[in-house]
C-alpha cells in the first residue's frame, strides 16, 4: 500500500496548494477577480474566439462565461461582436486596455513568484513547471475523454434489436 500513501500525500499537497492560489488571488486588482483573469489569459493565449469556445476552455457553464465576459466588457478590456459565420454567436476579443491589463497581471504574478521562489534554483523552477504541465496534461486528457461524445462502433451498423418475446401464456383478443 506504499502507492496509496504516496497518493494520499499528493492529495495533502494539492490541498495545501490552495494557499498558494489564495495568495496569488490577493495580488489581483479588486476589479479583476480570478474568473476574469482566466478569461483575459485565455484570450491572450488563444486570440479571438466564440463565447462557446471560451466556456469550453474555462470548463464552466455558458451563463458563468457570460457573466465574466460582461464584467470585462464593462471595464473596456474586451469587446463582443457578432460572429460573421453565425450572427447568433458572439466573438470575444481583447481591447488594447485588455492587453494592458494582462501585462499588469503578469507583472504582479511574476513579482510574487520571484519573491516566493527566490531561493529556488532555475533548475528547480524549470522542473516544477515541467511537472505541472505534465499533471495538467494528464487531467486535460481525462476531461477530453469524459466530454467526448460516444463514438459509433467501427464496421457496419448493428441490426436493430429483435422485438421482445411475447409472453407465451394464453391471450384473448380484445374483440372476442
């Protein structure tokens, strides 16, 4: 059961990581909570996208995404426009003010990490980064698999199921 103890310790460390996330959250501007930061970060990394794609990347419901987007649009950090391919959909894009906000968030986060990890070697920071990327990739694989629609079986379609067998007891037609 050494493996089980290993994973129990890993779970304790995940719980402790909440303190790291909370401290990172404390350095965010009051008008840019973590959900808004995630939207800005995704738009900065992936570029303009449909609201539906943004919700998928955030792994949240469309209503939650809409609230984040409305919050950011009110501050002038993003803009929404009709999708030329489907006028019912909206495309979300960063504004110059949004790019400035991403730069400010990056400066704040970098300063905090430099402060807290200042006694780490470059190799240790690089190793942590690689391991966190690998961990995330493992969970992204699970999320993708869990949300993938069922695939049809290979080969010709299966014949329809046979009708259920009738009970072999004596039946009297209704009209007799």
